[in-house]
């Protein structure tokens, strides 16, 4: 696993950015159901209900391919969904809803996988701090999500979705630089 402090710092920095971006995406998609077009109640239902099959599918997927690859796939596909959302014309309501639901699926999968994978990277003495501080970064991303409309007003309408989408894709590829923990003994000490 590489028991050097610089490696742990680099891993923690990567997790911070991943958790921040993922939380922003998760809550923007959760709270943005009124802007998707169509019935906002059905939109909210679909955005929320997608988490049930996600948990079941991603448990089995991560057992097969490992948490690192599972997290990378979830981050990349969540970002791709956001970038596709930017390109969909306003009159294609069902496409907008479909890619919002898919983005929420992968964002939720990234959250679930992150909760398992983040502590696995660090030794026992750092696990709770790594998970807790990463979760704190996620809460900061969640704090910014309600201001997505104001961001679109002062920049371009595509910025609130495209920038986090691109960062999520980058984060997905950076996750691949982290060590795989599947089938490995987790370290107990820093030395």
C-alpha cells in the first residue's frame, strides 16, 4: 500500500477533490428536479428511486472489479452524464430526465463506493480521520449545490454542469493512480 506520509497526503488530497465534486453533483441533481421539464414530482421520484437499484448493482460490481475501478467508473460516467446534459436541447425533456437519473445513479454509486474505499487506503490510525475529513469536504460541495442557479446567472448556463462534469471525469482517472485494495491486507500502522 505504500506506507509513506507523502503517499497518504496525495491520496487524501485526491479523495478530498473526489468527495467534494461528487457531493456537488449529487445534490445539484437531487435539487434540480423542477428544472428538468415534465412533472417535477415524477422527476423527484425517479431521481430518488434510482438509488435502490444502484446499491444492489454496485455491491456486486465492486466485489467483482474492486472498489478502485468501481469508483473510477462511477466518477467518469457521472461526469459524462453531466456533460451530455449540457448538450441536450431544452425540448428533449425525456433525454434530460434520463441523463439526470443516470448521473444521479453514478453519483450515488461514487458516494457508496467512496465510503468503503476511502478508509481502506489508510492505516488503522488514520482511517476515521481520512473518512471524516473527506466527508467534511463532501459537505462543502453540498453547501454550494443550492447556488447552481446563481452561478448560471453570472457565468454561462452550461458552467454549473459542465465544469463539475469535467472535474468528475478527471477525478475518475486520478482514482486509478490510487492502490487497489481488493484481496490485500490493510495496513495497521504508519511505518
